[in-house]
C-alpha cells in the first residue's frame, strides 16, 4: 500500500487499519465545520461594548482630573 510506503510511521499497521484510518479522515474532512456560534457572537459583542464604555470613561476621567485639578472645560 502506497500510504504505508510514504509514511513510515504507519508501517506497523495492518491493511484494514490503514483503510479505516483513511476513511475516517475522509469522513471528517467532508463534514461541514461551523466557524462561529451565536453564543460566542453575543459574548464578544458584550466584551466590546463594555470595553468601549470603560475606555471612554477612563479618557474622560483622565481629562477631568489630570494633576488632581478639575478641568474647567467639563465643569
């Protein structure tokens, strides 16, 4: 069998084991793989939303209370 000749790691396998290995690989390869799910989309959106709010809040806080003094622009 060409498979056993090309891949020396499999030279101890029997012929029927090689056939099962190849057919299992082909079956897994032909399955459709879903790259995303609704749960991950929701969790990612929440992380982005909360992160954006924290980034905006920290920017305003830094401008308002820089050097311990209040900025007149935001008063």
